[in-house]
C-alpha cells in the first residue's frame, strides 16, 4: 500500500503519521555503501516494545525499475520533513555528482 493522494489525507493515516518518528543512526555508516540497516521500534500503548532490525546487502544492479528522476523525486519525498529542501539537494549532489 502506498500512502499518497487521497489515502494520505484520511484522518486515520494523518493520526498514524503524527505518531511516527524517524531518526538517523550514524553508527549505520560503518556498514559501508553496499549495506543497509533499518531498525523498526514500535511502542505499544500497554508499554510493550516490539523491535526488529533488518540488514542486508545493496548490490548495484542494472535495470533499476525507476529512472533517475523518479528515484530522486521519491528520495526527496522521503527526506523532505527531516532534511528540508536545501539539505536534500546537497545530499543528492554529494552522492550523485
């Protein structure tokens, strides 16, 4: 399911988005360029915490289903609230000279 368009404007989705916090963990940099790491931590109302770590390789593949413009637009959508436009463009310029 993709949270875009009308779906994103629904009150249930807006409520969920208000409860989601994203953070950058600089220790992930030690994994290198061809590895990724995500940590998902869910705090339940009863006080329980569910935590999962996902790590893997990011092999460079030809045949990316997204063209360059679509890929960077998607990236920008993901980081806009955290980085803002100027920092997002700076980051893109760093990784895609």
